C-alpha cells in the first residue's frame, strides 16, 4: 500500500520562514522617519509590538535554527522575543532590506499611495518600483533578494531559518519562487509568515501570509 505522505524538505534543503515585521509607527506629514542608508527607519508602534510578541510565540515551536534581520530597526524589534526565547543571536542580512523608494523615502510613500498619486497608480499598473523617481531598479532589487536568499540557504542546509524582513522583499522572493508577475505577492500583512523551501534546483512555496497567530 502506498499512502499519501506529508511534504518533507529534500536533503540539503533550507526551510525559510519570511516574517514581515510588525506594524511600524504612522507617518505624519512634515515629520519624515529617520533614515538608515537612505531607507526610512521607523520603530514599531504599540500595535506592532503586540504583533511581534504573537508571531514570536508562534515561531518558538517551529524548530527555528537561525534568525536573520535587516539593518532597519523594525525587523530587529520584531525578532527580539524569539531570539531571547531560543538563545539565538540574529544575523544581519543587509540585502533583505526593503526596496529603496527614492524620493518617496522617509514615509512619503505611504501618503502617495493613500492619496492615489498618479505615479503610485502607474507603479501598480506597471508592477515596477522604479516608476518612483530615484527608486531602486526593479531588476537590481530582484537580484539582491535572490542573492540574499541563496546565501542564507547555502549557510543553513537542512535547517529552518526565520528571516524577519519587509513586505516588498517577501513579495519579490515569492515572485521569484513562482516565476509570477512582479507584484503578484505584494501585500503581506504585518507579522505574517510566508514559507519557502530552498533546494539546489528550485524554490518551493509552502505558504503565504499566514496570520493565524494574530486572530486568536
């Protein structure tokens, strides 16, 4: 008899949990966020801190072997509780930082999208970040996300890694895995978990935007 079996990562694979940071502080017009290497760097809001506690409690039972964050503080703040529970020191993977938004950095992007600025509408239609003046080229963004994921996978074969990162990065990673439209997976929720299994030959999507831990 041949039963249907649950999926198991193949030998040498890396299970990568892409965790979006918790909600960050709101942007107030005329009060731009501080910048780190040109990127807006707001801390978590009170709601974001609560979300961080919940996602870390969920991940504590996932068998995580390593944790990565980006240079932007909202990822480190989101990962802190998990790192403490597991006794792990997060590595910093700079190439998993959010897409660079050029002239719309520092929080202005939120205002432009909320007000349906014509450039924001065009960005969504063309599925390209670099419609924004001065923003990172879409091809360059995709390349650095791919390089970062492959670097983590090469370092952590047969392990489970939690990478605390950003919505644009998660969308790009899943687009690469699925060979889909660039913005097909844009819109992951704060403190959500998406799952990819990285093998030598392909990336296997196992889940997107899991927020069950936020609704209990």
